[in-house]
């Protein structure tokens, strides 16, 4: 008989988050997810339908935790200066990347997804990544104005985002060099401040 205790679905979701983040969609198995969750092997189909639907629930769940724990604006007021806005964004993304708790699961899932894309990638981009990009877009438009050139805006967005993303997608090498997957609060702050200053300097140069 399929296990149907009230917290079975939650246990499956938490176990799947960790296993998918560690192994990626293809290498993770329903059996090991159920084993970690201490659930019947049929529980995934019962609660989610299949492995693909479970994966969709997982990345949405992981993203929601990351976004609520470290909001994309970094908690910086909307009417703050450009450098502080850039700092807020960089600080939020870096905190997610270096988190060893649940808030760090989405960056790990994204790292796996980029290494071996699945059909979920389009949904992840549309629902999670593109909306966050608007935070950077708003900051750039503070400086260039609403009517700024779309191609310039696109280039600037990805230059800023890329500086943060580097710390996620260089994870295997970074972890080998550092010997761990995280950084101190002081180190995260130093990197976020550098990204903000570096990006502001680039924006000023383009604005000339």
C-alpha cells in the first residue's frame, strides 16, 4: 500500500531537492529519492505523477526558498543609488550561491541544469531567471534612462549578471581551489562590493 502520511510529499520534495542538486536530473533516481525520504517506491508517482513532474516541483520549490531568503534586490531600497542597487543584487545572488543550506539548492540545481540541460530549462529561464534580470535592467535604466538602447542594455545586463554567475558555474574548480563550497560573510561582501564598483565603472564608461 502506498504510504500517504501527511508529510510524505514534503519529505520527497526535500530529498529530491538535495539529490537533484547533487547529481542532476538524469543521474538521480526515483529509488534513491524515496530511500532518502523513507517513502514507498511508488510514492513519487502517487504524489507528483512522475520524475519529470517531481523535478518541476523541485526547482520551483528551491527557487522560492532562495528568493525569499535572499531577495534579488538584496534588501536595498528601490530609491537608493546605482552602486548600492548593484551591490544589493550581487550580494543576494552570491549569498544564494555560497549558502550551504536550503537557500543554496537552486544555484546548485541550476549548475546541474546548465551542464546537462533538460526540457525544464526553458521554464526555469522564463519563470525564474528572466524576471530576476529585470532587477539589473531597472538599475541600468536609472543611469541610462528608460529610452536606452536595447542592445546596450542587453550587453550591460549580461556583463553584470555574468560576474555573479561565474561563482556558481565555476563551482567544481572553485571548490577544489578553496577546499570548501562556501565563503565567509566578509568575503561575500568584498566580492559584492567589487562587482558593484566594477560594474558602475563600466556603465560610466559606456555612458560617455
